[in-house]
């Protein structure tokens, strides 16, 4: 009888834990949210707000198509003007953060930039996309990477050699 009561109690605990685990919302750690796959921006009001702001900031945008994304930490739009690719970032409230220009990851980049990446914790991954901040007075970059399994990750550099999987604000450019 005592064993039966013990077994029933154990089964009740296991069943209760299982129900709790299935009904408790699961949240991702912040670093996973920051590095999640960007989604097409579905909020038409925000998309419109961002488009209006970008059009005011960039008169050469003209009729270029801007693809808007929700990256979890904020929004960004990608577009091309005169065969040059750009990315403009906004925070979660739709406030402008910075604009970046896509560059080829090759020997034409400064050796210090390539060395900083190689010496970072991400240095063993392959760079599949590289973008530099182009706003006057700011310095920073964004990397799209692929590891040995083909998994994509996104990394930010503040321009001082500090790398993170979370974007910050671009640091001021060093004074000459």
C-alpha cells in the first residue's frame, strides 16, 4: 500500500511538471533573439514611417525599392542606389540609428579591419557579407558569417575592435 501511494505521488508530480512545462511560455535568451533570422516587416504603419524618414534623409533614393525587416532589436531597410548596396538601421521606436554600405570582403579592405576580425572570437567563420557605417563622425561595421555547418550568424563591430552579436550604436570616428 505504501509503495502504491509513493508511485501515485511520483506519477502526479511528473504529470504536473509536464503540464506546467507545456503551458509555460518559452522565451529565448536575449542573445538568441538578437541573432535571430530577420523577418519581413509586416507592420504597415511602421514600414511607412521608416520609408518616409529614409526618403527625407536620402534624396538620391528616388524610386529605389527598400526591403524592410524586423530584426528583433529594431528595423532595417536594404536598397541599392547607383549599383551600391545600403542598409539603414532604426531602433524599435523607429528612430534612425545609422546607414551602412556593403563592401567586398577582400584584400582591398584595410589590414587592420581584416586582422581585427581574424583575431576576434568569430575569426574562424567565413564572411559572407560585410557592411561599413557611412554616417559622418561614426565608425562601425556589420558582418554576416557562415560557420563550418553553414549556419548564418550576424556580428557587429563598434569600430574599436570590439565584436558582439548585438548591435550597439556606432562609435564616433577617431579624430585625425
